[in-house]
C-alpha cells in the first residue's frame, strides 16, 4: 500500500524533460576513453599524496595484523587502487554518499573515517565502528556519508541505486557514488539497477574498479565485453574509461560524472582501469599472474609514486619533506594498530543488541 501510494509522485518527479530517444543521440552518450587530467596545484598534489599514502600504510598494517592472527575472517586490501577513491572523493560535496563492496578500507579512510575505529572493527574490538561485531564487511558511517562495504557480490549496486532514488525523491541535490568491481559487473542485479537508474534519471555514478582479475580470473576469460564503460549502452547510460592509476585523471573524470548526475541527467558509468598488488584477499596467493606483471605495474604505474615524482620534479617538496610525511602517517597507523590491539572485545551481552528482525 505504501509503495502504491508513493509511485505516482516518484514517477512525476523523475520524468525526463526530453524524450529518451533524443537523449540517446547526444554526444555525451558515447562511451569513450579520455586522457584528460586535472591540473593539480601544489596543495592538491600534497593532499592526494598524503591521502593515498594513508590508505597504503593502513592496508600494510592491516595485512600485518592479519598475519599475526589479530584479524579474523576475510581481509581484502586496496593496495594499488588508492588513486580511484581519493580522486573520486575530490569531486563530492557534503551530503553525497559512498557505497562499495568488500574491498572497502580505502573508501572508509577517504571519506574521513578514523583509522583507529576502522582498525578496531577489523580486530573485533569495542571501539570499532560497529562495536566490534561487524568486521571488514559491516562498517558504516552516515556522518561521513559511507553506507558500507558489502559482502554479497553486486548487492551494493542495488543499494547505491536506492540511495540515489531517495535523493531524487527528496530533491536534495545529492549524488550516490556506487563502487563495484569487474567481477560484480556481470551480476544480473547490476543491470536491473542500470535500467531503473536511467528510467528515473537517478543521480548515481557507477564506478567499476576494474583491477583485471576479479576473484582470480582474468577479465578476458570471464567477460564477453571487456570494455566495462560500455555496459550501460543498452540503457542509454554514458560511460568512459579512466586511468585509475592517475589520481588527476580520476579527479577530472569524477568531476564530469558527478556534475552530469547532479544536474538531473541521470546515471553515469566510470570504468577505472586499476590494479591490485595483493591477492583477492589475504588468503589468495595470486598464482594466476606473474610476479613480473605485478612488479611492472608497481614500477611504471604506481599511483603514489607518480604524485611523488611530480612533487619532486616541480620542487614542490623535497625528499626530506616527503619522508617526514611518510613517517608521520606510519606513526598514525601504528597508533591505530596499537589501539585496536589493546581495546577490549565486546561484552557478551552485546550479542543481542542492535539486532533488527
């Protein structure tokens, strides 16, 4: 009854101003790969360097704690992909939302969540964002606009579309960034979400983090169409491929996509061509690719080293200054690990609190 009562109002609010056929002919509807990059100032380069390095050092510390047995269950690290979430976050404003899959620690930190709270949740402690009861895949912060990393493959795409539906219904001008990977891109619910998002012109940017191997199978072995920016073509959703290892390219593409969605034109797809250095999870030895391939990516395309090189080349920072930034960040992540290791575990009574049924 509630849905039936609201449906006419939503349909009226979401009616496109121009016929769908006309919109489909727009040049913006073509999928394309663009080499455009944002021109960063000294402050922006340093900010990107710091934020990506924070994610890198956090993940390295999380990997250490996992090896020590302090983190149980699954642990999916974001090492190598830092430019994607840092670049996209620069395009957002207060009130926008972020939702993703289970490789989510980087997204949490990029939205401004406290490393201590994130690490405490990973180790199952009271000070964690879900009071130590959720772990890696069950952390949320509505204060920071982070709506979770979700363990069911592709499930966050429907939820992220739902966030955009709410934004459209409330007419609040907010945009939902919905992240998922190349593996999740083949899930049926993704295309149901695409259809509804375009039909109702929902303000959502679908970000496909294509790290080339999903859970361990190369994209060309699992996907008939490996250009994921074209996945919305049958729904008239525009898309483009982006160098996800260059934070400037991500920022430029993110600004275009977010503005497109915020202006009422509907959803947009960004395929981020990126790479994870570690296995799918900490339990994955990643034998499906060569060490030489990984090393080549680290040497030639590392997102943090690219920024570092530019800072040094333009004399915007010295080696000593960059080392000092690294040392300060390492100290913060060590403090987060110490906090997570010393913080008490949840009381047994907490097992029955915050349970909805």
